[in-house]
């Protein structure tokens, strides 16, 4: 069973992950720590490639877990169609987390990611949540853009591209809800320092 | 949204790349994915048909780039035609103009990358060469055509991420694909999708779910 291909196929994916639950433990790791120094992409699944991929995927998983927490914490401040979007995005982040977890396991790794410790106390209204979510999404986008070329498997790279495009679409919706331009940049880079 | 099924009309399919995209689209249709009734010809991506350069039949980065340049050039023409059509309400016209400019940036960057590899970018299509574009008669027609084109682009970039070897090209491809997704958000909302509906998939694949 190829977990990555199933993850990308919209019909098979829902069947595959229906009812799946994941237990996670251990420390977190950001992309910078997880990635190796090689500048070349490589095909195949030797031990070094798998180890590197597992590290990158765990870092991505940490970001997805953080997004899950953010959308969960922010939901009570959202209303109407924005709330509906927030709930949908929470589902997406959970699907990302589930998919990454399955990919890590398929590579023979263990999931050791945890959500980042963020302070949500400053969120007072819908606009605060929208701006916070935008910043978090932009951190994730920057991390994925940087890490994707370091993934050794074509399937992993394609899946990561689909995830980051979804995150960019989240940003577009959040920005529209704030009354801002949804697609200001021809090359979406995210912002690694958006939460600084 | 209309529940009309997407109709794919066989056009000239004389490259492996076009065959791959056609197969992908037919698979999507077979699985019951419907769009808003847009009709798209197999030859709607004309520069794929005109890819006859040295890289055309290879699997290298050059072949991927040629295809991508063609798609972006087509998108420029589509959005430029749309902007100048006077069929769009003003806020949408301004958005479409921005998208045209962004697609041009994509085309320029990818063309430069192709030249750096020793390749030659294809000539941009004329609006008459983009089959189906001449049939658009309304704002809704334009939006549906643009959604279909952007979906094709996303599919192509998913495929590109599996084929590209250069880390720099992969990074650029990701950044471009993400922008195309943002275009889709605005187009979907302009067609009546709610904010939640405008991002239908956790893994953007360039396939709109059945409505």
C-alpha cells in the first residue's frame, strides 16, 4: 500500500483515513534542525534518505499540530462564514497531520512531533484570529517551501506541494476575510518570521 | 454551481505530456468529478502541442519547464483576454489583471530557467490559438474557463514536483503552484463558493469536488 499516493487521491484518502487516530509523543523539531546539508534531490529509499525524510516530515507534523491547536483555540471568536471556513481549515490541518503520520510510519519512523508552544491569550476578536492564523500559515508555507526540495521521494515532494498550496489557499481566504488582497505575490514564499 | 458534467473534446495530442494530462483529466471525470459545465478541448493548452524542441520527449527538467512555460503563457493570454473583454465587473477585472501580471512573472522566470538550461521557450499562443476562449460570452464563462485552466496548471505542477530534479526549480515550482491555488480561491468565490467551499481539498490537486 502506497500511503503517499493514497494521501493525494481525494477519494481513496477519505476511505483510508476514516476513523484513524494517532498518538504522538516526544519533543518537537523545526525544519532547520531536521534538514540535511545535501543540495541535490535524490530518488529512492536508502536509509539516509528515509532518515532525512522522517526528520522533515516530523517537523512538518509539528507545524500541522500547531495549526490544529490554533484553529481550535480561535474558533470561539469566529462567526458565520468565517467560522465555517475555520472549521474546514481545522479539518484540512488534521488531514495533513494524519497523512504525514502515515508517511512517517511507512518510512519506518516514529512520530515525535509536538505542537509549538504559542500564546493565544492576545486573541480578543475575529480579526485577531484571522491575523494570527495568517501568520502561522505563512510560517508553515516558508518551512515547506524550504524543505520540499530536500525530500528524497517524488511522491513526498508532490504531496508536500499539495499541502503548501492548500496552506496558501487558507491565507487567501483569511486575507479576503480581513478585506485584504488574497494573492499579492506571484511567488508565494510564506514568512518564517511571521510569528516573531 | 451548474451540475453539467465536464466535457473533454479530443484535440491534437502528440506529446507524452499532453497524453498524461488528458489521462489525468479523464480519470477525474470517470471518478465523477464535475465542474460548472466548462468545455475544454484537449488542445486548449496549445503550447503543449507545439513542444517540439530538444527536450520534448525527455523526462528532464527542460521538458518540464517547456510545458510549464506553455501553461503560463496560455494563462497570460486567457487573463489578458478576460480583462479586455469588458465582461467583468470592475473589482473582478482588477483581480484578473493582477493574475495576468502574475502569470507573466511565472512565464518569465520559467523561461529564464529554461534558457539557462540551454533550451528555448516556446512562442506564446495568440488568443485565437487558445481553443474555447473565443466561445466565452459572459463573466461566468470566463470564470469557469479560468478555473479549469488553473486546475490544469495545478495538476501539471503536482506532476512537475515528481519530475523536477533541481532544488531551485522545485522551490520556484512550489511558489508558483501556491499562487495558482490562491487564484483558484478568488475565482471559486467569484462563482459563488463560500470561503469554506473555496478551499475544497486539504491536498490541492486541481480537481473541484462534485457539486
